[in-house]
C-alpha cells in the first residue's frame, strides 16, 4: 500500500470526439464530457464543481485543444 499513486492517463477518440463543457443557464452547473462528431451524442464524464477539478480532468485526458462550452 503506497501513499502516492501514479496518475492515470485517460484517453478518448480524438478523431471522432471533441471535449465539451455543458453549462446550465439557470443554475450554472457544469458537466464535462465528449461530443461525437458523427451522431452528435454527448458522453458525460464528470460534474465540475471547481476550476481545479476541470484542470485535473483536462490534465488526465491530456487535452490540448480548446474545450467548447455549450448552454
């Protein structure tokens, strides 16, 4: 049992998906996920409660592209 864990690198299909934040106009709730290019379906990954959580998700998926925000 170790105190420190190696950070897990997660992957997504960069050819068929792009990163998106869905934001509620009423409550401001933000959900991070990926939108499929072909069928436009949204695959949610995590609820974002702080900017630190968002940065951690972006780092874990190694996202270098711009993350689009949808309302």
